[in-house]
C-alpha cells in the first residue's frame, strides 16, 4: 500500500486515465448498440417480408403465364374435336338424345370427355358420368352467366386447365354453342395426356424455394379460388379456414391474422390472376406464417457478444497499462514467468510478490483480472447450463401436452389409453389395458351420458357432450368429450373411442365473459362518448346515457323512432348514406367526420367509428362510437405546430444516430490502435535490450525477455482475432450466387508460402453454386484450411479433401484432413471463444478462428459441426440457409 504523501508513479496515472476512457467508450457504444440493433433487425425483417411477398407474386405470375402458354397449345387439338362434335349434333338432327357420345369420343382419340349443357346450365348428357346432372347455375353462378353469354354467340371458347369438381383431377376444358343456340357443347381433355409436360411448372417447387430462401417463414401454403390446397388433393378447409378464404375471395385483398404467439404472424396474400379471356378464375391465395423468433434470438446474441468483446477490450487495456514497467531485474523475470504460466491457461496461478510500488499495483491488478476472468467464464458456463436445463424443461412440457384419448368396450374394459389420459387420472405406468376403469361422474350427469350412449346408432355414431368428472382427490372438473361408437357388421357396439379435454378453465372464462358483457353495459352507461346501434334502414336502436345528454333527446323519443339523418346536417346526408352502405358491406373501417345537429338546433362536430353487427352470418346493422370533436377542432393549429417540432426532433435523432455510428468506428480504432501501443512499447523496449545489452545480460534474463516478446506477439494476434470476431456481427451480409470450389482455391492461395517444402495432397471437388457472401465464405474456408494444414504437419503426406454432398434436400459442405484429430468428448468446446482442445504449445492459435466460422455460418442461417477420430483426422461440416 502507498503511504500518505508519497508521490505516485506515472503508471498509476496512466492506468487511471485508460480505465476512464475505456469505460466511457464501452458505455456509450453499448447503449448506442441497444438502440441500433433493435431498429436494424426490425427494418431488415420488414424489408425481407416485403421482398419475399413481391417475389412470390412475381413467381406465381411467371408460372401462371407459363401454364397459360402451355394450356393454349392444346386449343388447336380441342378445336378439331369440336368439328367432330358439331357434325354429330347435326347428324342427330339437333337432338342430343340421338347422339352416340361414346362413338364420338372414340373418333376424337378417347382422351376427351364430351358434355352437352342445356339452357338451364345443367350437364344433360356426358361421357363422364360423375358430372352428369351437374348444375352450374347453383354450384358456380358466375360460370353459368359466362355460359349463357357465349350461348348466343357462335365460336370456339377455350378455357384453362382446371380441377374438375367431382374428383379434383386436372382437365383442359373448351366450349362451343350449337348452331341452333339450344345447347352448349363442352370438351374436357384429361390431364393424363399432358400431365408430365405441364408438371415442369409447379407451384410446389416455388413454395419450397421461397421457404428455403427466407429464414423468417415458418410455413407457406397456396389455395385456389375453389379453396383447394395446391399440392394436397386431400385438403378440406375447416370452418375457420373456410371463413378466412371466403373473406379474402370476397374482398380480393390480403388479410393478416394475429397469432396467440406474439412471434408468429399469419398473412393471407391474394394474387389476382383473373383473365377476362377465360371463364376460370386462376387467382391464388397464399398463406404465409412468419416466425420472428430468429430475429429476437439474433438480437440477444449480438448484444451479448458485443458486451463480451467490450469486456475483453477493457481487460486488455488494463493489462497493456500494467505492461509499461521497465524493470530488468528479478521482478521482470518473476512477472514474465508468472504471466507465461497464466497465458498458457493456468488461471489459478498468482503473480508472486515483488518490490516496488508499480510492481505491487501490477501484481494485485493482474491477480484481480485473472480472478474476474475466471469468474466470468464460470458464470458463462453456469448460465449455459441453466439455459440448457430450461430448454429441456420447455421441450418436456411441450411434448407432454395432448388431449385425453381412450378406447373401451361397452363393459368399461380399457383397450387403449394415451399417456395424457393415464397421467390425468393418476394411473401408474399406464398399465390399465384389459382392465375396467370408469371415471367418477355425478349421478345426474351419468344418467344424461348413459342416455347419449344408448342413442348412438350406425347412422348417428358420434356424441359430443360436456359433463363433470370427480377426481380421486375429490376435486370436480368439467370435461368435454367427443365419443364415437364402433359397430360390428350386425349393428352391435363393439367399442367406443373417446377424445376429451379439461374445459374447467374454459367454462370459467365463459362465465367471466358473461360478467364482462354486463360490465360493458355498465361501462357504456358511464362513458362520456356516445355508443350507438343502427339497423339497416338507419334507425337508431340503442344509445348510451351520454347520447341523451349530448343531443338533448329522451328515451321516449328514441322509441318513437329517430334516424341518423335527423341528427346530421342535410348537406352531408348523401355522404352519410354512402358510408352506411359501405359499413354494411364491410368496406369502410376508418372513422368518418360529420357536422351534426342537436335537438335544440345547435351544431357539433363528431367523429364516428362503426362496424357491422353480424347475426347468423348476415349483417343486421351497425354498431359504433361517436366522439364529440368540437373542441379538438380548436386545437388543430397546436397539433400542426407539434408536428413541426416532431420533425425537428426526428432530424436531431438522425444526427445522434450518425454520431453513434462514428463512435462505434472510434471504438474499433481504439481497440486496434490505442490498445496495441503499449504492446508495441513492451516489444520494442525488450528488443532494444536484447540487441544492445543481450551479450552482457545473464542467459536467464535473456530468456525472460524473449518470453515477454513472445507473449506480446501472442496478445497482438489475440487482439486481431477479437476485432475480427466483433466485426463479423456488424458487417453487412451481401449474398450472391457463388462457386464454392473457386472460393476454396482462392483461400488456399494464401497458404502457398506456408506449404512450401511440405507434401500436401489437396483434393477440391466440384460443388454446386450456393447463395452466400463471397468474402465471408472465403473467411470460413481460410480458417478451416488453416486448421487442416496446422494439424497435419506431423504427417509425411497431408491429405485434405474439400467437397459437398446432399442430405435431406440440403447441401452439406465439408473440409476433411488426416491430421491428429481430437477426442469427441471435447466437441462441445470446439466453437467456443478462446477454447483450445490441444495443450501442445507448438500448435499456434488463439481459439477464436472456429468461433468466427460458427458466427459466419449462423449469419447465413446454417449450422456447423465436426466429427473426428483421435489419431486419424477431422472433418468439419457446415450448411448454408
């Protein structure tokens, strides 16, 4: 400890100064990054979504144009078929019942089905019996109108290749009215004759391509205007999906559906492909599910790594400041020896006590630094362990969630029960198959359940019922069960299948909902705004208490009848009527401003927000809220002034953002310049001592000085690696289609001097092009080739192979060598920062290179791993998203 009044050394003031500067820089950069990271990631995600949707629209339009061109190539063939079809109609004297359609189909080659549609839009005669009697007027009204339009005009009217209604199979249709305009002749060409050629253009390939290119898309499906899923003939929309598709088709506009998970968003994109030249509407609806989990995860990782780099920068600054001491006696040797031991990974080693105030400070600071670093590493390992445990718990919870499923005979003997069922009813090991088990049910509800089971028949085998269950601990819980009876050929019940779930909380929610509606009515009475309901004729059917106070009417007058046009000035009646009609049609959702009249004749300005009242699937009226904005009109000037001030603030914020970017560059300069200066001083003075006084110094002192130079060089390399590791997170990702083989050859050229005199068998196989940042991919191969060359130095012939293969539709790239390998139990440490799994001091490295590789691969949306056999070699694998 320094005694009072004693003058402190220069190294003390330098250390204090560096600590203050570094702390300020780290604090400013960290706070600035927290703002920048969030804005950059959000902007990037929105840009990627817009780009993905635009690419989808363009891809779909391109494929549809290609399919349209292909479909048109079939027109000539079908037009020739109509020559035979019309001839047969004429030979039958215009009586379709006398026509031999089967013979005409045979004359056309047997690949086209013949249809005769009467004036009512019904398929009266056809060679394709599943569609005999098909009524277009009822099933497809817009298509019936198209048929009636062309019925009066002669000619050939080809259509697109569409799914026929009976089976969903593809067919090419064309139409031609008879010469007497009594019927419409239709030909349907089976897809079997052109399926293989047309399948070269498929929406499913485009879907998979878009899903692979965008890491933020969780799922993607395409639906036709007939509500069929592209690529899935068995798909049938449920009630919810059916309603969504109907809404999109009705409005012919996109729709966004929020998900319960805030990180998921479902968007329905309407792609209008309607062509007036054809009867069929080929428009598509694309369902896109966006998953923002990758954005949140990347934000957290980037912030954590940046804080880690800042912390290491602060540590290196302290070490550099301490390294300014110039003692050449035993204290130098002792410190050099101790720091060498610590540099080789022994964090439990301590700097021995030495004389001198500067060495005392250096001794205590280094010991504290090593302890802090050790504590940080232990804390990171502990945090990683906790995170892994949390993930395991979460996975276990998710995998265990399911409904209760059981099958049982009429006497109650269980034939199957899933784990959720057994766990819920406390049945150990789920060992109840072949045993009788009937949950406890209250008597009055047991009678109702038994009655429901007795009423099950082969024609009505299903039962949905809600009842209470009494658990073993006496607790009463509400359940919902969907039961299905399985009958024998003789009509006897042989087994029941039941799927149930606990709805106790749901029923409580319904009860709370009723209470909430009551509270809403009470709240509506207390609100200062007007809440109203209007029928389809504009008659006001309900208002809250505020309406009577604002407009001066009483409930009796409302019962006699008041319309919205009585409280709106005459000049705005026409606009009010249009808004009412649009609200009923669901077209208008934004607020409308009106000049209104009170009962006493005074005026007020009001803003009205409304939405349709739905009853049994139809619009029954309008419900809305009216806000008196008379006073708001008076403050518009203030709002305009505030907007101008806001624009000025945005300008200031933009300037602050640019300043933060400059400070980030200043931090990089500080790490690369200011922190290197002490290292260059230590290395320079050590070299001078060796050159000028080396002959006069003891060999032991010379050895210590050489170790100091060696460690300063190692520390400089560590700073370079840390800077590269930090820059990997901030460099923009510019992806292009690149040739990995040529990038490998460029990377290998950097090692030409190092490989001189060595016998190296390098095999670079041809690899498919990929989407990647060329500079970053070069960095990946440079690090992996450097590892391969470093760990094969002990081989007479170093064999290195670079190539790729396809697994599960994903290209996997690899770099393989026949080096010394490593024990796979250390594989989890391989890509950690400063992790070295070889203790051989002759093998250089800082433990940062593979961490940089992992960072680059993760930024591309891929993953990297290694496989090794000790003494035989190592193979590094990676994929690109």
